[in-house]
């Protein structure tokens, strides 16, 4: 039998994306998986919409320009088996008797608070650990859709190469033939600037797996623990990858595992840096500093890059963001 994988989707105000993603995940060809959806206390009643979808009362809502509708169609027969828990109920193992009477139910968890990307995913991981029946957890952004073989190719690659953390080839949802990322690397001597890798650089330069498709071997969780929660959003997957490598685990990208990412849908941030949401922009700058000090020592390497980053904000008339970053 294939090794069990828990697929964790984190939702915040993104029920439309989450439902489309779930329809594509339910069509994947991997034999042994269970879906967990954690809602980070969305103020737009996201969980109600998602549950209505599971009961057959809510249709998939597509972006009009979508070229990937075929990945979520034909729609799964409804109603679908599901169980809904509070955060406390989930991290205490849920209701085993109720789950046993259902056919591989989707696990819905209402976090009750928005603790950020890592904290939300950690709720799903904690639930998985109470079951202790898996080999991997797959953190999959809710603003993605997957190919039928995305998970099977990812798990096979991770197992064959004994990887601690593995990622997929990420393509743009709105431009499906255009590469978004094959992972990334950190410019350690110039302010920790993140750089997207092209195919032939992965073996030598891969520093981190992009969090949109992030397969974690249980051995990693057992050794280094859960995702770091001090970042709220951005750099947590980079931190986790550095921590894993420092503890002897390998990273890799399964090129045959393709995931289409809308980018920014899960955070609400804009992808155009000139118009980036202020909260997202300030947070990314702060986290850049936290990460560099934690793993690369801070110093000249950090501030040489930050001076350039701050200079760009000055040019755009965003001086207030610099002060918010430093305070």
C-alpha cells in the first residue's frame, strides 16, 4: 500500500479558490490520502461556503479567464463525507468513532483565530500527528489546482531520493505554460534576496522549497518540530528548509509534479511590488531581517541588501513602510 499523505489546505477568505482546489485534489491518482482544510477564522464565512460545497449546495466559482477548468471537472458527486472540528477538538485527535463510520472524510477545522500561515498549517499537522498513521504531510496552497499525478509524482520522487522536504514545479495559473518557480535560493551575501530557480540550477542552488507545494517527511517533523510561527506570513518555509538542512535532511523538486498557482490569492497580497499591499510589504521586510539574523548572522550581508530595498521604497514614496519595518 502507498504511504499515507495528509493534504493540508489553509483558507483565509478564499473559499472560491479552496473549492476549486479541492475539486482538483479529489481527482488525483494517489491511493492513500486524507484532506484537511483549516480556516484561519475568515471574516467572510468561508467555512460555511466550503461546507455547502461539500453538501452539494455551492458550485465552483471560476475566474473568467481560467484555462484550467478541466482539472476540477467533472465535479465530484455530492454530498461528500466530512467532519468539522474546532482547533481544540482537532489537536486532541477529533472524534475517532465518528470518523470511522465515514469513508475517508474531509477534515474541516475552524482555527478560531488567524495566527498566520505557519500556525494555521500547524493545526493540521498536529491533528495528523494524533493519528500517527502517515509518512508525509503536503502543505498545498488553497489558490492552486493540481494535475492528476501531482501528488503521486511528488511522493515517488521524495521516497526514491530520501528527501526531507520536496516541492513541485510551480506554474502560473493564468499562464499555465509559464514557470513560476522550481524552488528558490537565498543571496546570502546581499540582503537575503530570494531568487527563483530555473531548471538546470536546482541541483546546485536549491535553498528552499516554495510553500505553495511543500511535502514534508514525518521524520523532519519528529526531529525539528512544527513550522516556525514567528513570521506570520513569508519566510516560514525558507526557515523550515534551512532548519531541516542543518539537521541533515535533503531538499528536492519533483519536476513531474506540476501545480498551478494563482499567486497572492492565499494572502490577499498583490504580486506587483509597486502596488503591493502595505501590510504584506512591511511584513516581508521585517521577516527578511528576522530570517537573516537567525540563520546568516545579520551584519553587512543583511544591511547591504536592505539599503537597496529601503531605497526602492523611498523612490516609490513609501518611506512610512521603512519606519514601520524598523519599529
